C-alpha cells in the first residue's frame, strides 16, 4: 500500500512520544538581593546599643530633673 504523494504516512494513535516540557534553565549565577536602603526621611534600623555603665537613667541627674 503506497501513500499518495503529498500526504505523510500517519502513525497510529498512541504511538507518539509524550511532549515533555523543557526544564527551566538554572541561572548562570545567583543574583544577590540588595539590602533595602532607607528612604529619605526614614532612619535606618538602629542596632541595640550595649548597656553603658556611665549612662544610667536611674541615676539622679541623668535625663531626669533632680528633686530639690
């Protein structure tokens, strides 16, 4: 049985290989995420300062008016 010219021979249904999606290509190198810069007018997050023995808020005369 010869196929007429111009019509390709058809394969029976079910014999076609499943089409696999191409895996996403991994990035060539990881892009570092830049740290968000503080907007103008905003203070950057302050790091907790270590306890200063010279700055005792409970000591009379430090930030509190001394009772007379």
